[in-house]
C-alpha cells in the first residue's frame, strides 16, 4: 500500500476525525512532503487505506479546498494547490492569534515571560500518543 | 443512482416487540451504521432485508429486488453474517469454502486465500477447535470472498479481541475501495460505526429515531460547559438534550447545535467555558437516556 | 414456482457429507443384526430382530435430529438460510436430503432382511411381517420428520420421535391378533392376505401424504420467519 494513502487516526484524539485528516494533510503540505501540483490520493483510496468512512474524507477535502490548500478538479481528483501560500498566511495568522490569547491569559494568571516560556516548553513535551492505529501492510 | 436497499412504511410485529413504520435507504457505494440498544430492532431489520422475515406492512427493495418474494435473486448478491450464525463445527474452513464457492459464481479464490493469511486461519482444521474470534473471521471470509454487492453484518465485531477487531475493521475498510459495493452493519461498538459509517441509522424501541449522514449527525451535537446559575431556565429548550448542574458548573449536551447558542446561553446567565464535539458513544447514551429523540 | 435446483442439490450433498460416516456405522450395525437373524436359532432370532429394530429406529432418529434439530440448535440453520434459497427450496432440500440419508440405510437393511429371510431356513412367510415392520418405521419416520420441520420445540420433537417409534411394539402385538396375517408368517410360502396388503398400502400412502403436505405447507410461506 502506498503510504500516502494512510492517515494515522487516533480514537483518543478529541478532535473530530475529519479535523485530524485536515491537520495531517496540512502538515504534510507545509513540510513539503507533498509539493504543489501533487495529486492527492482519491477519497476512496484514502478512506480504505486509513479505515475511515468516505464521507469523513470527503468533508476533510472540502475543508482543505476552502482553506485554499488543495484544488479539486471535477472528475479528476484533487491536487495540492500551486501556491498554498495563502493557506500558509492564514495559518500564520491563526497561530499569532492563539499566541496573543495565551499571553493574555498568562497575564491574568500573573505569569512572567520566563514562566510563559516554561509553560510553552512543557506543552511541547511529546506526550505519548495513545492508540495509534498500526498497519501491518503498508510500506 | 440505484439504492443498495430501500424500505418504506416497514412494520413487523412479534408478540413482545414491533418494528414500526421504518423508512430508510442506502445509496450504492455507502456504508451505513445501525445503532441501538439490545432489542431496538436491529436484528429484525436485518432479517427483513435478507428476506428471511416477511413484513406485516410496507415494502422492501434490495438491489432492485422486491423482498421477500425475490429473496433468492437478492441473496445471490448479499453477504449476510449475523452474530447468531454458526458454521458446522465438525467441518473445516476448506469444506465450507468448497460449499459456498459452488453456490456463488463470483467467488474470488485469490481474495479468499489472502484473507486466510491475513486472518491467520488454519483452513484444514475442524471449526470446533476455532476460537470465537476465528469463527467470526471465518464467517466474514465466506461472505467477503463471494464479492457481494451488499454486505449485511449484524454485530461483526462483538466479542472479538482488539487485534481481531482491528483486522476485521481493516478488511471492511477495504470494501470501500469499490464504489459499487455497499455495507450495512450494526454494532454495539459505536467507535466502529463512527469510524467506518457514511451514515448512521439509530433505532430505538422499534422506531427509526434518527437517520443522517454521519458528519451532519455528529455536527449537530455538542457538549457545552458553562458557569452560572441559569441551568433551570434553559433546561426546557428543545435543542438541549440534557442539562446537568454540579455547583456552579453546568454541563449541557446539545442535540441541535447552532452558532448563536453560546450568546443565547450567556443571555440566560450561563457563561460558556468550552464547547466540544461529542463522540458517537456519548451521543448514543445521551439520546437513549433522554427518550430516544436524536 | 421456481426451484433453485443447483443449490438444493448442494444442500442435499452437504447433509449427506455431514452424516455419511455415522449412517455407514448404522448400516454396519444393522448387518451385524442380520447375521444374528440368519443363524436361524430362536435366541439369535430374537436378539437379531430386536437389534435390527433398534438400529433402524436409531438411524431414523439420527437423520431427523441431525439435519433439523441440531442445525436449529447449533444455529447453522441461520447460515443455510442466508444462502440463495427460498423456504420451499430449503424444505425440498431437507425432505430429499432426509429421504436420502435415511433412505439409503433403510433400503439396504430392508433388502438385507428380505435376503436373509429368503436364503436361510427361516420361514419365508416372515417377509410379510418384516415388510410391515419396516413400513411402520417408515411411517413413524415420516411423521417425526414432518413434526421436526413444523415445530421448534425440542420436547415435542422428542415426543413425536420416541412415541411413534415405540408404537412398533403394540403394532406387532396387534398384527399377532390378526389370524390372516399371523397364519402365513410361519409358512414357507409368501401369501399376502388382504389385511396385510391394506396395512402396507395405508402405511405408504399416509407417509407420502404427510411429506407432500409438509412440502406444500412450507412452499406457501414467503419467508422463513
């Protein structure tokens, strides 16, 4: 099986499954695993490969399309958008917004700069991810 | 597009139970998850869909065949496995394969061999020596290898250990590759349904209380945590399935979420702390406890 | 009404495969009983005929309970019903399958009995008694089979099987009361009296009617449940 058609979903993840798919594909595009113009696995292929329903993958692709990260040509499947930069800009904006809110809340708790740094480091510690689905057949 | 099955006005009465006025259809190529507590009518519905039982009222069409009249033609294209179905204990899997292969011309020998490997089954051993999980996998193998256009599975993962369950689910997911094949499966395990189903049908006390595509179904529900004293005021709102207060903390399970709900809640004196999506399991339990309206 | 002949044939073959070993054992046991019978000594005759009746009755009960009652109880019935068969196909396959699985040992033992009687010093007139005896078991078998196809209750099925089979004893005693049957048994010529022929005819007729009625009854049903 092509490892492209595999999304690692976790039942213990509180995000809905379509959101996990959106996040993982976004991460792959941002990391450059999937370059502009690269065809995405078909919805059915990704669904079968990851053991998740077709409708969930469809919804994830719709969200990715709305975010400008992928393009869907009718009848030809989806490809990574030529310039996923707008998507990147949007995500950057989202990140800044979250950071500002974190700083606000930190201020209310009376945390200083180094305490905030520490909290960020703690949050970044890799938490053991429970119940990753393992696939015996993929490459 | 043809429907894998379509039933309307379906009624079936037994002395202690009645399936009442069910309208339901599954488009070809989709997976439907059937949920409901024991005795909700899941097995009755599946029996009607295989032509094993005749309805007291209503119509059943499966893969274009009217049931139960055309059950022979329909069953050629149906793979049906139920929890209460057993194979012959004294005979081997090979013997069963030989029997079933001669009945279904579309039998896929290569796929059967692959499933024997994947499920780690010993085909020459009498099935009396198989574990429960192995017997379930053998039954599924017999259903899947005939490449049916419609798979009807009653509790396919019940009683399986986690490894066997994962194998069965992966194999079911493989069926999705072919857009001409459809699946209806009932399960107590809502995680399996949440994962694999395109649509969810929810039976309660013999009635179909909800049927929607899964994403929309899950999207309607939210768990909202609030602070404040307005619990009594909002508890009668129709879109709220359940309101529980613990001190000043109020947990609300919403059955019909809308974006303006947090505003309306805060107008009622409840400040929203967090809003989370709900797992199907939680939705299911909430819906059953609050009378089945989903 | 269309019958799904290929699947019916496979289901009959399946029942045959499931029971062939045990039925062969019944035939072997029956042949042992016939050997005793053939010794033509009083003690061997009584022992042999008793053993023969036990074996044929056991084979009848075995065929019915394994093809119908055990299948229901072990839930393999659900598997069979999921195959492309209608209730009528299923009934026909069960009736024919049973007539085969029981019919083969029954015919082998009936023929064997007749051969033993005719080829040994036993009076040939015994052929009439033996035929009526087998006729009774056939009738009891047909009734038990019909009940098993109709009634799910294990208790009633056991009652029907044992009840109809043990009636063989009063039946033989009643035959002993009829002079026109009792007389020719001891002779070396086979003389079918009218009462004997009528009894045999009635046994066969009722057996056929019961089985045909069962097939018709199930054939009307559109679904299994």
